[in-house]
C-alpha cells in the first residue's frame, strides 16, 4: 500500500476513535464508529491475500448489522423522546439491544465467534491493531452506558471469560489463541464495569501493554503456529526467555503484573457479594492459563527442529528487539509490587 494512502487510513482510524471518545450524542458516536470501521478494512486487506480479503469481508459483514442496530435504536429513541444524548435511553429493551450491538462490535461472548476467524486471516501487526485499538471506541460507549443494564453486563462478562478460556484450549494457531485471550480479558473488564469503572480502565491499560508485548514477540519470528515458537530462541534468545513470563502475566499468574487486575476484580466482586460470579471467572482464568502454559512450553523449553529443507531461522540476521517492545515486556512483568501506587493513580 502506498505510504500516503496508509497514513490517510491511519489518521482516519485515529480520528474515528477520538470522535467516539469525545461525544455523548448517539449520531456523532455512530459516525465515529463507522469512520473507524471503514478506515481499518483497507488496512486489513492491504496484502491482497485471499485470507486477508476474507477476514476484511467477514469483519465488514459483522460490523455493518451492529452499526445499523445502534443507529436504528438511537433514531427510534430520538423520535420518541426528542433526545440524542447517550444518557437519555431509559427503556430496558433499547439499552439491551445497543449493549448487544456494542458487544458484537467488540467480540464479547456470545457474539464472539467472528473474532478468532478474522484475526486468523490477518498479519500479526494488523491483528494486534484489531485486538487493541479497535476495542477502544465501542468500549468507551459501554463505559458511558454501564449504569443501564447491570445483569446483562455480568452475563456477557461471565460468558466471555468462560468461552474464551474453553475455546482456546484446542488451538494451535497463535493468532487464534490471542483472539480468545482478548475475549477473556474483555469479559473481566465488563464484569467489573458497573461496580468500579476505574478498575476497568486499569485492567484495560494493563491488557493493552501485555497484549502488545506478546504480539510483538510473535512478530519477531512470524510465529503463526505453536510449532514455530521454538525457533525464536535461535534468533532472539533473550526475547525467547522472557516470553513465558509475559504469557504467564497475561494469564494472571502471581507475582507478575497480570495478577494485579484479576486480584482487584475478584476482591471487588467479593465485596459486592457476587461470590458465584467471582468463582466462575476464577475457574475461567484457569482454563486460559492452560493455553498460556502451552505457548510458554513451546517458546522456551521445546528445542527447535534441525531438519528443515529451507533456510533456517538461525541463518538470518539477528536483530535487536525494538525499544517499545522491551519497555512493554518489563511493564508486563514488574508492576505488581507497585499495586498500591497504581491503584491510587487510577482510583483517586
């Protein structure tokens, strides 16, 4: 893709997200979401590969009905009440339909089945964009609506944690595994949203850091499958040795950074008396931890095979890891001791 064209699409992507962030009017929010969607589709299909084209088409076919539902409900509400403000939807059914449409745009269960298939057809860096940046705009709308339908948010969050953990167990494609990881983490954020939105923002920030680290590690070797992860040790041994810690942090294992949000969320759910929900998502976290352990084992303990008929990875030039990836890896592993300071920053 021409660099100027790519820059235009990237600026449109950022602009659409910022429009959604800064507005409380349903029409403007819908416009921001649509600009965001239309900007990323050419980026997804820029390689002109059949899988990339298929992924972009699937993404468009999912986002279009979700956006149409949001516009239909917002227009109907404006017709009945004369208001376009996001807080003016007081009826249960319209609020439920809009939340389900936003859940579809984000890939929350039970409307999550499109996300692994779409991410599977993308390049690793484009998949990173879809797993992180594309979640922000619809999630900001859900944050503004968090007081409207508490039971539905708990149900969506619990289903996402369970389905993301369960469906990821049998996967061998790294992009699909990280897609199910994204579904699981979004479930954790949605569950706690109505009780402590600040904790949701903390969880989202840590999720973005950890997911960026893992995707960038995989991108160093284009490890599209688990079988290719052992070859990372011949190209970047230090990254290969740190990858298990980053993955286990993503799974929420103490004493790594990823344990912080899960610990605080379970504590808050217990304070609210939701012991069944807390137990359910804790068990869902154990399911997720299993496939993180599979990735960790493949990346650091399994030996790379030596009988390749093609140019092997160790013959390639050894590049130093990017600075941004190095910083995100450190942040993914070492932030748990400063939990009091982090929580004070986000929950002041």
